[in-house]
C-alpha cells in the first residue's frame, strides 16, 4: 500500500550504506526522473540533518545526486533503455517497478554489475499480472530467485481502519483501490475478470496441492486420476530459454475442476515427454496444445510417439512448411492437430473463460493460475 514510509526507509538504508562504506554506488530508477529524484531528496534531507560528527563531507550535492568524499554516491535516473547498463551498482533501487515498461531490459543490463555483490530493492504497488514485477515477486514467493518478497497492505498502517478502506473504494473505484491499497496482483491492473470474482476465488477455492512432483517441484497435483473420469490436458508452450514458462492444466472435464498444473522452463522435447506422461497417467487424457510457432515442435513429438487422443482444429492458411507437416501427420481431412488461437477464436475463448469463471463454474485451485 502507498504512504507507509517504505521509500523513506530505503532512503535511510541507502544513506547508511554510503556513510559506512567506501565507493558504494546507489542508483535509483523510476518511471520518470522526477519520481526517482524524490528518493535522492529524502537521502539529502537525512544527510543534512545528521549530527556533525556523523557526517562525511560531500563533493557533489544537487537535486539528482549526492556524492560523499569517501567515494560513495546516490544518483537518480529515469527508466531509459540504457539505465544502469554502464553503472557499477552497489544498490539498485527500482521505484514503481510494476509501471516501468522496459523494466526487463533495464534489470537485465543492471544485473551484470549486481552479480559482483550488489543488491536490488524493487518497490511498487501491483499493476496486474504477467509483468516483470509480478513474475519476480511470484518467483520470490516460490524461492526461485534471490529476492525476499514483502507485502505491506493497508492494514499495517496503525491509523487506517475499514471505514478508511471503504472510502478508498468510493473515491478511487474498486479496481484502483485494490491496486493502491491491497497488494493484490489479481485485482489490480486491467484484468478480464472482475476483481470481486478473483477475490472470491482466492478466499474460497485456492488450495495447497497434495503433491509437488519433479526435481523443481513444478508439477502440482490436487487430485490423483479417477479411472471413471474423463480428463483434458490444456497446454501452452514457451521456448524455455527466456522469461516465459511452458504450462499446462489437467482438467476434470465433467466438473471443470483443476486437478493438476505444471509450470516450468524446459525445452520443447522434454515438455512434450512430460505432457505425454501426465496425459497417460490421467486416463489417456485429451491433449490440447496450442499449435502456434514453437508449439508445433511439441505436437510433432507427441504425434511421432503415437499418442492419438489429440485435439484438432480446422485448418487455416499456413506456409508451405506447415502444410508439409500437416500432410504428414494430419489424421482428419481439413483439420490440424492442436488448438489454433486466431484473431477469430481469441475473443471467443476469452469470453467463454470469463463466463465459466464469473459464474463460478470452473474450480480453480492454484495461486499460480489466479
């Protein structure tokens, strides 16, 4: 939540780092230089109000930077594409991290200097899901990166009560209030599903899995296969060498219940083998794999292995390589293996998903999915 004094706390830590260590470089990056300057202003204010015996002389003191005579400094910059690239950074402070468009590029550039022992503090209210801040925070919760996740909702402020929170809903609107006050990724940002529905799922449906399987514990299971039930495995494919993750969900078709879920970074052949294994385990489940781009590698492996319970879509216009692939592996005239997400099918899929979720037909158990 905003106005909890966290940027002031980070400013105090930055000044301590500069005072008691030589040649420390603190870099503050924000959406705008003016925003980044606010933290430097707080550091300068704290420095100017130190007792004389604690001060170190300053060789540079202006609105955008403070340099001490021991070689340590703090500097404010805007989120330009090259921000942090040439800096030897001891502490990187990213303010409003969820709202910086090119944050992944900036962090990747800065990480090369952080790798030598520097630290990073990323501050922000949520701004929906899927962005760098959300992904980084989620991975930190799962202990898959070196960040320490800290959530500070409005309730930690001693002078705020439910009446204050209700007033924020009336003043800002529920979606904006959730973003500014609740530290809730799901209900912040421009989500397809209404925030109230996501909150309901979070409070009533989410469960810890009964098993986390695999070396990286990427496969979460809530229900083991029932021989009398019919399942579908819905899969999305990523390349496996970037920031995106391949993921699939095992669904009890009759009850629209999520019974298992997988999310990890693996190459396409390994991912295909995992899909085949889980589909076989869940009663030879229907495999639904998106057939765009890299998805064809997965579908080809599945088909070569002789798995036949695969979802087919109507054939669209494709290039010659695709046509050759279809001619070799297509088992039904006019259809292609996999699900084709097109400009025509996408809005229909989104609308059907919204219908199932907002009417609480689908049973969602995973915090990763929500």
